[in-house]
């Protein structure tokens, strides 16, 4: 019986040693995992800080672009008003020019009619003079 108890103690000792080896391996694995998780947590914090900074930069850029867009819209509205005003002035100038051209054409037509009338009167006077000269020559 003492031999059996001794054998059981030896087996128990081997089991305990085996269990201790397993515990040692498990502790090593846990330490490795803890180390990896710590590293991942540090990386995550660094990435969070980086992305927070990037987000702030993006928000600043978006705010600047929004202000610039508002300024550009203001300039565009001003340019549209200027363009509309210029178009109105151009239309007015075209209408005035057209009116002046029409008046000039009417004036030229009146001048041409007057000239034609005067030339006809002159032709008539010349014919009358020719007739008078002719009559005088016949009388002489």
C-alpha cells in the first residue's frame, strides 16, 4: 500500500508539474496578449488623436471654404447686377442708335427729295433759258 500511495503521489506530482507547465504557458500567452492589447490600445489612442486633429483641420477647411463660397456668391451677384445693368445700357444705346439712324435716313431722304426738287427746278430754269435764248435768236 505504501508503494501504491507513493506511486499515486508520483503521478500526482507529474500531473502537477504538467499543470504548472500549462499554467506557465498560459501565463506567457496571457502576458503576450496583454502586451499586444496594450500596444493596440496605444496605437488606437495615437490614431484617435491623429484623426481628431485631421477632423479639426477638415472642419477648419470646410469653414474657410464656406466663407469663400459666400464671398464668391456675393461677387457673382454683384457681377450679375453689373451685367444686367450693362445689358440695359447696351439695349438703351442700341435703341437710341437705331432711332438716330432712322432719323438720319429720314433726313437724307428729305435732303435727297429737296435736292431732286431743286435739280428739277434748275433743269426747268435752264430749259426756260434755252427757250428764251432760242426765241431771242429767232427774233434777231
